[in-house]
């Protein structure tokens, strides 16, 4: 195109390099992971091909020779120093050889030769700036994404570690609670057998007896289920009746709470549920009741991809610090509790591939939404 005669050896080198790059791109599209040593070999082949082309095109006097810096920059950014140093050494060796051994370009007009040289230098500068900027931007973006993923993984590991510690303490507490619960059961039985007990007080004793039975059942399930994997503990159930049963059991522990359940889709959905999911829903219901939110509404909905369970109340809503950190760290409980309910919920849902979303309702109230993929709940899916 520039009307400069070139060696007939130059076109075969260009064709060979293009064919090599097409084969390399095809391998990468196949999803094969590129090892550092393989990448180093690819960069070395690029350098050798560039050196061969410059050898037949004026050597080091060619204004495009600075393009050999680009493979060196790529190697320095993407490879370890043990592999980057050989690439830099190879580039220096090729450039040094081009100052001695090369086929000169024959341009008889000196003014035209100078103009072409300056144009080539400008082109080299533009191409180098564009490619180096693109490469550095891609690398820094990958580093930021990696750091974010590592931070998320560390945060998740810390939450799991806290929950495991809580589980260990809970298992020990369950054994210790057996004795005082048994003592209370004996005393309540003796009080109940007192024929002179007033009728109003007898009703209160019956409520205490019911609540004590619920406590003993919770302790028994805690001991029985400690360390049991999901595959053994899970069971299949229809989503609507199962959720209604969970709410009914919870209302037995909070007889003064007002709670209703709605199921949005028509028809029925069979899902695999376990104790962790039921406990997560109970924790959200307890939070709603403790907030003094009045009427609590539990909504169940699903589509082709996910199942959603919402626990909504008409109370004052979530404070800002709960919306920002709820479920990520233990929070101070306004009712004197441990403040770990949301942490346990989020951790249990993460094990099932789901998530917890906290929002304030319109115009008031709080909404805690459980979102679970149906692939984790479908009957026959692995736990």
C-alpha cells in the first residue's frame, strides 16, 4: 500500500502468525483454562514473529519496532516475575539483534522516508497507548472483582463460624435445660392436681403446661437434629399446607399474636423442606411479633424459578442500621434478646442458595422476604 518493496519472506510469516492466533482463540473459546506457562509461550511466539517481520522490514530502524513493548507489558501484568523476566530478556535480545542483522527497506526519496518514519512513530504511539490502557483497565477490573469476591467469601466464612459456635453452645445448653424443664414439669403437675385451685389460675397453669411442652419439644428436636445433614432431615410437603403448619406451630408459642397466611398462586407445589427453613420462618415471625407490629401477614408465592415467603407487619418498620446490616452481624435487640435471629436466618438461607431481603413497607410496617431458588427445593433435587 505504501509502494515499498518488501522481502517475499514477510507474507508467510504474517500468515503463520495469523493462523497461530486463530488456533489459540479457538482453544480459548472451548473453555480450556490457559496456564501461565502456555501464556508465556504464546507471548514468546508473538515476539519471535514480530522480530522475524522486522528483520525483513528494516530492523530497528522501522518506526513500528516499539510495538514489541506491548507483549512485554502484557507479560509483566499477567505473569509472575519468573516468567516475565525471560520474556523481557527475549525482547531485548531480539531488538539488539535487529540493530545488526536486518534487510533494509529501499526508499529512494529521503523526504518521503522521513515522513513515513514520523507517521510510523505516531501510529506506534497511538496503538501502544490504546492497547496498554485497555490491558491495564482489564487487569485492574479483574483485581477489583477478585478482591470483592474474596471479601464476600471471608465475610460468609465468618458468619458460618459464628453460627457453628452458636450451634455448639446450643447443643450444650439443650442438655443442661433438660433438668430444669423436668423440674418445672413436676411442679406444674402437682399444682394442676390441687383441687382448690381457682378456675382462672387453672387456665394459666394449663397455658404454662402447654408452653413447657413446647420448650421440651424444641430441646428434643435440637438434640436429635444436631449434626444431621439436610438429606436425612429433609422431607417433601405441599408448600401451602406446610407453611400453614409452620405458622400454626409458631402461634402455639405466641398465643396473643395475630397472624394470617395467604398463598398467591393457584394449584399446589411440592417442595423439599427441612428444620433450618422452618426455624428461619419462626425467627422472622418472632421478630415481627416482638416489634409490636400488630397484625402479621405471611405471604407465599412462586414462579418457574423461585419461591418467595414474606413476613409483613404494620409496625414502625426496620431502623436504618437493621436495613444496612441485618443478618450480616449480630445486632442489639430492643426486646432483650441475643440479636442473632436475622444472622441465623441469613446463614440458613445461604446454605440453601437463597437470600434474605429486608425492606420497609408502604406506607409503614416491615417486610422480611425469603427468596429461594426452586432448584434447591424441588422434590428429588440434591440437598
